[in-house]
């Protein structure tokens, strides 16, 4: 079969479209055979999508060893981010994080990381057997949220632990806080420590000068980016970026160990298309997003009982840059929790925000956000403030950072014999599972950590506030899994 030709600016997306239109008798997977086998999917998804859902072929390249259009598309992505190489990830940034950890760490190796990492990082430690050294991020008591780690805390941790192999960073946090990344990376290079960055919420940084800097440009060794979150690709489409300071052949081997051999061409081609859009339209679209974010912040701050912090107010120790497109809307002045306002926005106004927590709701302004939608959010908050604000002040909720106490390696805790006991009886025992509210999916406690009073109290506080829990065996969290040999007081 002759090469069908493709658009060099979008090699994978254009090739997939042309391939889907070719007259081919298919005797391979997937079993729906384009739009021929499952009419209900055609009705709901459309014939074009079904025809473009294909498996690898000689013409369409193979992500396990790309040497054709996938390779070209990945090279274009790397160029857009000024990276040495890029790799498509079709299992989200979770997969990219696991690749970074498994490529860089062996069992017992030490890794520095902030306590407010995503659960995928903890799961990567379980798989790798690496030992975490947690750094407490700075904390904003008015908002009740963890921010980012400071240069001083990293410096101290490095010199307290001489055998650190890697540092894992967030750029940004879920709420948009970015640390002194350049300074920290230079410190790590001086100490021969590899820097791995979860940039899941920063895939757009590269494309506008008023946004925080991207980690890979500042010299991070590896960075994982969720192109679907802020770059416009289809959900679950992410990428891994690396600099030439790591062995890309080993990275590819690790990817092939974790990634499906039937990686979705729809997801990969959406990365190709989203990257092209960012290259061509990113600056303009992100300028609009910043304008809308500033407009929304100004309007929301005029509502009695509502507060959206400005970047200037958030900057300080541990925070050098703030992503303005993430609106952290404090509603505690309404005597309502963020969980309550989150539900009201969706149920009463058909407004979907990213998350609610005890004090806030988080709204993301992206390349696809319209002023009409922003005005709808503002109006909904105005109505809630006028009609749902409680005159009686809520019982004081004091939110403090959770201090982690690691007893055993997460992998050892994961594979240890465990039993479920009443959470009220679990004080000073070693936790055998991850417990978290989702979103954002940041563990309150993870395997191997000691269960303290503050952790039990915080779990009960979240339960009473209507948080949605995941990962724990008992979803109502009346019981908690503990490691058997830790059932006596420590």
C-alpha cells in the first residue's frame, strides 16, 4: 500500500483521518470494524469517530517503537515545549508519573516530594519500592489549602538526607501555586539530584509569557503534562517530556512496560491536534482566558461574603508564580462549605466547577471558556450569596496542614497483611491504604504512614462536610485498613 501522504503540521491527525476514509477490508482489531459492527455507538458517537478508532498498522506507525508518523508527531510536540524528546501517554498523566518514578528509582532509593502530591505518585512509590521523604508545603490558613514547597525546605531536606536520588515537584499545585522552580532545579543539579515534575495542570504555560514558566525549559529532567486538562486534547491524553539529561531508551522501555500495546489513536491524534492549536492559536486563546479570569475575579470580589485572592496576595514563601486561570473562590464568608456550593452550582444552575473543598470552589478558565459561561458562573454565585448565605456562623473549622509520619515504605505497607478496624480505634497504627477526597485526589494518608489524631479528625471533618471519598476499602470510612504488626500502640 502506497504512502497516503499527510499534513506535516499535524502528521498523526491528518494521517488518521485519511486512513479512516480508505476502502480497507479489516480483519484486525478493534472488533467493531470501524462503523460496521455496533450501530448504537455510531448513533451516539458518530461514524467518523468509529472509523478513526483503529489499531496500529504499517502505515499508521506503532507507539511502542515509533519510526513514522507517531515519531514525527512526538518530535513536533517536543519542539513546541523545547524538550529533548516527548512521548504520548494514553493513560493520563498518571501513566507519565509512573514512568518517571520507575525509570529513575530502584527499591530503597530516596525521593523528596511535597506532601500534597496526587495519589498516582504514591502508587508509583508502591510499584517502585522507593522511599519517600515528605516536605511540608507552605499553607494558606485563610483559604485552608496547601500551596507549594519553599526553596528553604528543599535545601534543608537535601542536606539532611545526603543520599537523595530524585526530587518530585508540582508545577503548579491544583490551586495554581508555583514554587521557585528555577532556583530549586539549580540546587538539585549542583547536588546531582534528578528533578521530576508533575505539570499536569500546566500544559498551557509554554504558550503565554504572562503564565508561570514551564519546568522543562528551566532544566527539569522530566515533566508530565496533562494536555487534556489545559491544552485541549481529549480526556486521558497526556505526554511525558524529557531533557537530554536522562536515558530516553530506558524511558521508552518503561513506557512499553506500562502502556497498552493497543494505545488509542483517537487520544494520540488529539494530542497532535491540540499541540497544533496551541502553536497557532495558544497565545491568543490564553490571552482571552487571562482577560476572563481577571474579569471574573473582579466581579466575584464585589459579592459580599465571596473572595478570590489575587496572585499578588498568594505570592510569598513557597509561591513565586500563580496561574491566574485557576480561580480559587472562597465561600466561607457565606457560612457555606465549598462542597455545598459545588453541589448548588451544578444542581440549581447547571454550572460545573472543578472541585469544592471545605472553604472554596475552584473554577478553571481555559482556552475554550466563553464570557457567557463566566457571566453565568458569576450570576450563580451572586444568587447563592443572596439566597443561601447562612446568617448563623458555621462551627469554626480549623484546617491545618497534615504532618506526615512515615513508619514503613509504602510498598511494604501495601503488601503487608492488613485488617480493617474502626477508625476511632486506629490511633498510632500504620495505615495500609490510601484515603482521599476526590477531586483533587491528594491522599490524606497513604500506606506506611502513622495514623494520628489530626488525620482522624480531618477525615471525620470531611465526612461531616459531605466530601466524596475514593480508594479506601470502606467508602463510608467507618473502618480503616491497618498493617497487622502495627495494631499495638507505637
